C-alpha cells in the first residue's frame, strides 16, 4: 500500500505525535514531586444533590476557601449500580493521586453481597470522615411504636414485614444485623433505591419500615400537625447514643437490641497511589474536618465530624469487614459471564457487517446503491453497540474509539485502500484529541 505524502498528512501525523507525547508525559509520573499540579477529581458514585454529593461539596468549598490544596477539587458524579460504577471507575484509574473516590460503607457490602468482585483491598484508603446516624423509620400511623414491636411481629410472621433495603446495600446489612439480634426474625426485603423513593413507598403503604439516615429523616419529616398517613416517625436510632437533633428517639441499645452501627464516608485512591500523595490528601481532609465552617455546615445536615487515617483507619476498616462478613451473601460459583457473551455476539455481528460491506463495495446505482447505504447504516449501528460494550467492559477510551471511527469511516469510503491510511490518521487524531479536550481541559471523566 502506498501511503499519501501530502502536507495535510504530515500535519495530522505531527498532531498525533504531539498528543501522544502529552499523554505519556501525563502518565509517566515524572511530575509526582510537584503533586498536585492539576485539578484533583473526586468521584461521587451517586447523583448530584444526594447525601454524599452534599457532603463532598462542603469539603470542596472549605478546601478552596482555605487554600488547603494548590489545585482545586473537581467533583465528578458517576451514579449507578448502587455506587459500584463510580467505585470501579476510580479503581481502574491511574494511581497518580489525581482521581479519588468518596464513598460510604457500601464499598464493603457491595463486595460481600457479590455485587462486584472488588472491595477495600483493591483501593488505597486515604481517610474516613464524618459520622451518620442511621434510623429505623415507619409511617406515622404505623402500629409499631418501637423496634421491639417490629422484631416481635417479624418473628411471629417471618418474611411478612416489608423492609425497604436494596439487597447488598449497607442498609440491608444493618437490617440483617438487627434480625440476628432476634433469632427467628426475618424481614421481606424490598428494593427501593434512594431516600426519596423509600419515603414515597413508605407513605404509600408499600413498606412497613425502612432505614433512613438522620439527615434524610429530618428532611422528609413533616410538621406535627400533618395527617399521620402523610408523615413518618422514627422508632430507633441505631448508633450507641441518642442524637441531639432527635433527643426523644431512643437508641436500639436502650430498647434492649444490641445494635451500634453508623455510616461514615471513606476517601479512596487507586491502589498503588504514591504514599506522599495519599498523606497530602489525608492532611488536607484532617484540616478541613476541623474547620469551624465545615463543622457548622455538617451539623446542619446532622453529620458528625469524626476523622481517622493511617493505622487507625486500617484497623477500623478491618473491624467493619469482620462484622459485616457475618452477613455476606453466597452465590453460585459458576455464573455466566454475561458481558463477555454480549461483546462476543455483537463482535460477530459487526464482523459479519464488515464482511458484507466488503463484498458489496460497488454502490453505483439501483439496488447496489440501496445495499451500500444499508451496509453503512448497519455498520454504524453495530459499531455503536460494540463501542458502548467495550467501554462498559473497561477498554480505555482511545483504544475503543480509534477502531470504531476507522471501521465506520472505511465503510463509508467503500474500503478504498487509497483512503485507509488517512482514515486511520483521522480516527486516531479524533480519539486522542477528544480525550485531551475532555480529560485535560474540561476534566470530564473518560474511560
């Protein structure tokens, strides 16, 4: 094949080389002594406006206003999969300290429930911040006045009480720990998503009880004069001490149920992140959590200002894993690898389209023209599905994007050999260029 030697071709090649140099300099770790020399991305594995997102934005504001870090913290919301999509995204990121994760103890329960094959051991812990009091909540007109009444009926009528907790979530593990305190008790777990949906299902009579954070409870609790069927009521605080925001609500331990649990926020980095970067981030969070403005803002949403790092944090994580492991869910060892099957099927489909396109390159007139247009459309559809599958599978953005654009462009060009080199150049240039613009300029996360 004779490659084109036009000025345009040389210019494109120069741009590709420049982008490759920038990309490899960025990943080489040569600038680690200047850490951080660009914005640090904080991945929040939940939607904007939720509890975790609100907490992170309070920290972000303090870091910026107090100048606790030379570069800004940039929040990236990656919701989905009960927090597992964002967690996986950080786990598979470069261990350079420029992309970290803020998550609660679902990082532990997701692994123990078999939802994902990774957990705390696959990430580098930076710090633990905040303390959230979980509560058992019922509708205002519920027959249950306390936790003992709830457990008594769940023991008398196993699996009859509808308890709002997504299987594998932290709330699910808390509920199983409550069950264990009363042998014979068994809840009927109802998957219900976030706090707003739990609240709606509870008011609608579709749940008998659910676990809410204290901040959620205070946000959803209506005025006392609200009709009972339109309001909610807490029957137990699950941590060891009553909370000042709801002093009338007794703890589970006061009711004779030996439960003392709370949810905290963890900060994680990809495994292998340099220790000096982890220490610098931990220093920043420790100072931020002591800032009076942060303490005041967190108090407004009923979050305590607890902090752990280093060996103390590792010991705490180990103890939480040991406690929660008692409720780990077992699954069959041999489950079908559904993503692999999907990618294989789509790959065969795309290959068939490509072969068909090569056999029908002549699109001059009539039926041949229609067939050529159909081949292009089918190729575009097949490549789109395959491209999305590859990104979901974890293939890097540039590696997935370049062949997708090349195959589509070559199909449109009728696989003319004289144009394949230029199409390949443009495909690589687009992939590298878009990665640079989104990831380096706009700090938008890419696979």
